[in-house]
């Protein structure tokens, strides 16, 4: 029975990202929700790294774990059909430069993986460094691919 749990858990995580949306607007809504979750959990880690809230190693690890899952969700929603959805906040460069956009998404996912490892150490200095690297990856993508 235990051998079924891992594949089922992986399927549960993967299904939302591969969901077929009823409309391009639904895909954008899902995408925005995923980015909101990313921002929320990253923001909690950044607040600890910046000393705005007390460092809590357990909470840092928990938020990093959630972020590591959520960071994979929005990128499958950038289909060509969403390019003209109003208020999507995505610049046309997403579709004009899709390989660069995908590379930026992969870089962010790699930085979040490093952040997750750093958070699990319980070492605030390691968390601070990883938060800084992750922030730079977020910012680079926003600067190039997100409307202000």
C-alpha cells in the first residue's frame, strides 16, 4: 500500500499544473493565484531574512516546502491563447521570447530548490543568502516579462 502513496502524491501535485482550462481567462486566473501563493510564502521567508519578523526555523522550512511545490504551477498556463487576456500582467515578450521565459522559470525553480535546502538547515545566514538569490531571480523575470 505504501508504494502507491508516492505516485499518488506526485499525481496530485502534477494534475493542477496540467489542468485543461475552460477558457484562457481561467488559465490566467489560475496563474495569478499560483503567483499570489508564491509571493505569500516567499514573503514570509524574506521577512525572516530581513529581520522584520523573528526567525523561526520550523516555519522557514515549512514555507520553503510549500514554495517548492507552488513554484512549478504557473508556467504551464502561459499558452499562446492567454497572450491577449486582459489584465494578465504578462508582457508580449513572454510569447516572443518563450525559450528565455522558460529558462527564467527554470532558474527560479532552481533557486527555490536551493532556498528549500537552506531553510532546512535552520541557519539564518544560509536562509538570508538563498532569499537574496531567489529574489534576484524573481526580479529579473519580472523586469523582463511582467507589466508593472
